[in-house]
C-alpha cells in the first residue's frame, strides 16, 4: 500500500488518522503542494485531479479522502469507522460532509489562489472569506453536536469515527491557520481534545510528519 500525501493538507490528514486507527503503515510519497509537485506530469499521470491524498493498494487506485477512508474501512473493518445501524451511519456521514463539502473546499489552496490571482483579493479579504465559511460550518456543527443525543465523548457515541476524522483537521486549521477562537464551540473543542488524547490522532498531526517544515518555511513555499 502506498499513499501520496502532504503534511499540511487537511484531506491527507484525514487519511493519516484513518490509517493510524486501522494500524496500517503504508509507504508514503510526499507531494509538496506549495512547491507545485501536484502539477508534475508523472503525478498527473497517476492522479489526473492533481490532489492529495492518493492511494495505491495493489490494483486499486483511489483519490478523494472520504472514498479512501471508506475503502480502508471495508478492507480493514476493525475498528469500524461507521456505525452498523443505517441511521447512525447516515448521521456520521452527514457530520463528516459538513466539513468535507461545506467548509474545506471553500478554504483550500486552489480557491485561495483563485481569489488572489483571478479576483485580486488582498490577504485581509481572502482571510475574511475563509473565516466566514469556517465559522458558518463550525457553528452548524456545534449546534448539532450539542443538541443531538447521539453525541458522546466523540461525534457519535464513545468511539471515534469518520466524523471525528474529518473534524480534527478542520478545527486545527480554523484555530491555527485562521486564528478562529474555539470559545463559541465548546462541544467541538471537547471532542477535538478527546481525539488528540488518542495516539492515532496525535501521531497524525502535521508537525509529526516526515515532510513537516517550520511554519515560516512552509508559508514561503
């Protein structure tokens, strides 16, 4: 098994958590997004989308983090990342998709580059854009997780799963990259801390990765 990854990528971060929870240690190939490795012809030949993560497992080739994670969950079913009951599984997917569809795509690198290069937005305007969509998603998740009875120590009960795998990288980006205070989101903050107390989540943090760079170097690209 081989995974193409980048330490700062939130989507690659999700897959790292899933791999750790499953006890899997694939070969890692590092694709530096700021340097533009994703545009190399050799990488595009494998993955025409030009994103990370990308998984190779025998004859299987997969892009898109949620598809990769569900593949891992089917091929390595313990511990499960989705509840067995249909309603529980749908709830967990629903929570995960708030992050994966409503928040992350609007604040990722290619969108921010478009805002800068095509629309001419300055850094403050781009940051305001990112914070707006981040805060909207965080508020929706906080409301749901605080009031829905299925919430436990984690997003769904007392075992981490797909919703938490998506939540942790997004909360990290909101707090550290966009300087969004977590005080208005106490349920999210509690679940985030509960996740990071687990070795599988802690070992997946960006600063723990072999391709990690100092923040100032990573910003310069």
